[in-house]
C-alpha cells in the first residue's frame, strides 16, 4: 500500500453511506498505514473518533493517546470524554479534569463547558455552582451567533436554558431550548452520532417541562416525548421524485422498557429508533425537515 492508495481508501470510505465489514477493515488498515507513514495527529484523531462512534473505546483511547503525545488539543478533549464518562472502566475525574484543562488552555470551548460541568457536579473539584453559571454565561456570548454545525451552540444553549428555568425565567429557557433543537437537528442530519441524539433526547424532555405539549403541531423530534407512552403515529415523507411515503409508528411500554415498531420493524428502544429507522432508503434523522406528522395519539 502507498500513501496515495491509503488516502483514496479513506476518501471512498468517507463517502460510503453503507460500508460493509470489508470496507471497514480496509478503512482501518488504510488509516493505520497513514498514521505509521505520516505520523500526523489528524489521522490518529480520525481513526480514534471512528472507533469511539463504534463504541470501541479502548481502541479510541489508544489513538487519542498517540495524538495527545503530539500535543493535539482535540486529543486532550477526547481523552477527557473517555475519563469523564468511564468509557474504559470507572470514571477518573482527576484525569478528565487535567485533559479538559489542557484542551481549554488551547482554546476549546467544549473543554470549557465540560470543566464547568465538573464545578457544577463537584467532580474532582469542590462543587461551585456560581462558577458553573459564570462560565456558561460567558460561553453563551461566544456561541450566540455560531453558524457552523460543529460549534457548541446547542450544548451551551441547553445549559443556559436549565439555568434560566431555575431562575424562573421559563419563556427565555424555552426559547433557548427551541433554538438549540433547530441547530442540533441540522447537525444530526449530517452526523447522527449517538452523543448528538442523547443531547436531543434530554433537550426535548426538558422543553416539555416548560411548555404544554401541542398534539396538533408535532415536529419530528417531538417523537422523543410522544413515544414515552403507548402511542400510534402516522407520518409522511415526499421524496425528490414527488413520491409520497407513509410510515406507521407505535410504541409499546411495560414497567421497565419501551419498544418501538416502525413499518413492521422493531427497535428495542426509542434511542434505537432514532439512530436506525429509515423510510425510502433515508435515515429519518436525515429527512427530519421533510417529515410531516399526520396523526398521533395514545395506543
């Protein structure tokens, strides 16, 4: 294999929406080759990120540590997530704090709000809610007009919304959640990373602690709320050829779990549904802005 061949494998894989196991094997081999031949942290971070998305966290950690040895700020941030969430065992908040601090010193807004979370929760540091609020307020000023989908606008807006709700400023809080929902939905359209979907789930849950649910005006991501109870939903989507496709969706609940059926296919959880459900060969999260809810009610 040559560097050019490995780059072509990477390029083709990046464009492949339905990679086979062989495609995945060739991608990891090609990326490993590029790392060994170039020594560039960019390739280490990309391969580590791919393993993280596959939930192969030990392998993700391996490549993040290689990039951190080259003082890559994104590597420090990614390792912070590994330690904060205990992806390879128990959480290690000391290591998480140290990694986030290094990334924050190099300008990472994400690292700054994760450090704020640690002050809020008292993880490794003494609990300091005032400091948490001050950090989030300052970060809001930095992301208020953010336009790029990889910027931390939803993460900051949802945190500030929770602060506003605690202050009794519910209308402001709801507006922050709605802006964050729109931004995050666009991000998920192109990157259905499980972390983004998790943020959306909690966002919707918190939003409807502030607003009355309107059964006559349901957006796609409102289904996070709808499906928590036994429900039946009919939705429709118009493809580029003008063909209308209809989907039948229902949730079945027992004391410990919620299963979802969509067009005859079962999903173990609501999370699985949002991550995997398709209509007309498209992920529902990819076409969310062209989906219309025709009917929704209790099952």
